[in-house]
């Protein structure tokens, strides 16, 4: 561009337009370096190390592009692996056991015991043989006068069970909603990626035409810069959608309780 300005084929406006992109790109690179440094610090904290350890983390290599689409098969039984569902299921089981305990208190209890002791109260007779007494027989507990308390206790345990079941059912519905939301996002992400690919192809063709016109002296460099800016924007959008695909995969694994791997169709 400077050569064309010196030859009076372009004006300084084209030169200034070309120079704008350089500091702007450097600023974006600085912002990305900041994000990388902060992420390294978070990884170091998660691993229980100091912040200096984050600087030693090697930059990972980019994996091949993830194919667009939805998982071929998602077993609903995987939802049972979610930690909150496991905890609530245990609460339901514990509440059910409490009901059995409360019901058992309505029945008499009989314990066969053997008791031994000393009948004498005076210390001077402790060593006499006649002061020793032994008894063997059942000890019976009859809940005759505690009916109201026992019924209230049973009602409370039933209420705790109903509450635990309601909380478990609500958590299951929320888990299903979470999985459905991730699948919905994945489905529409595939459509967005197809449209983004088409937009990138159109932007690259426009850039090629603008560059040809500029080299042939039929257009100015501003048109080339505008077309190139569109190409960069579309490539960035494509990269963001590819990153979102991996993010949604992680969210789906979390929604299913972890450990899920599936083929894409």
C-alpha cells in the first residue's frame, strides 16, 4: 500500500485503513494472552499448586474438528448417576426405613434377659450367701398409653417420606430438562455451523474478487480491506461455534452424570 501511495495510485486514506488493523489485532492478541494466563492460574489452583505452577502448563494441541450432529444414543438410565439424584434417592430410602421403625413401635417388644443382684441393703450382709438373688424371664414393653405419640411419630415419618419423594421427583424432572436443553442446543448448533460455513465460503469468494479487482487497477484497497475483514469475522465465528460444540458436549456429559461417550450422527 505504501508503494502505491508513493506512486500516487492510492491515497493516504487507504494507507491509514490498512494500518488500523495492526494495533487492533495486537490488542486482541493481548486479550487472549490475558485469558490464557488467568486460565493457567485457575488450573494451578484446582491442582492445589501455587500460581507460579500455571506458567509451566504446556499449551495443548488443538484436536481435530468435532463433527456436527447429535449423539446417536443416550440411555435415560444414565441420569441415575447424577450426584444429586443419588443423594436424594438415599434420602427416600432412609425415610422409608424410618416409617418401618415407627410402625414397629406400635407392637410390644419382648426381650429375654437374665438379671442378678444382691437383695441386702446393709453393707454388713453383702458377703452373706442369702443376700444374692437371681431372676430369669421376659421383659415386656406394651405401648398401651403412647398411642397418640406413636401415631404422631408415624405421621411425621410419612410426611418426611412424601417430602423426600417430591424432592426426588423434582430433581429428576430438572435433570431431564437439563439434558433436553443440551440436546436442543446441539441440534441448533449443527444448523448454525452449516450456515456459518456457507457464510465463510461467500466471504472468501468476495475477498478473492476484491483482490483481483485491486490488482487489475479496477478497485481500491479499502474494498480489499473490507472484504478481508469479513473473512476474518466469519472464520472467527466458525471457530467460536466449534468451541461451543465441545462446550455443549461437556455440559451434556455433566447433565448425564459423567462418563458418557457417544458417536455423532
